[in-house]
C-alpha cells in the first residue's frame, strides 16, 4: 500500500472543490481511492489529479449577432 495517502478534505482543498466532493466521487466509483480497514477513504493526489482536466471557458465572440426577442402584440 502506498505511504503517501492523503485525506479526502486535502483533495478537496488541493482541487478547490467543496468539502465532501472527493468522498462522494470515491463512493460513487468515479475517483481512484484506497479503502482502509476502518472504512476511511484515502487518496493519492497524483492519481486523482491525473483525471482532472482544465477547461478554458469559451469567450464570447464580439462579432456574433445577438437576436432580440420582442413580445408579440395583438
């Protein structure tokens, strides 16, 4: 077993996640984790960080046309 295991709260802090997200994702089977005999969850930061991607938000195109909807008058 690796010796560099860290707590779920540390994963949340390192990745700027809300508290509890790493534990929830681990229990859902979406993050690699280690389950200790007492049921506690631990992680290796490098294993989790390798799954996280940085996504750059799409910037607005200044030349994109905007359609304005006007209310229908009777």
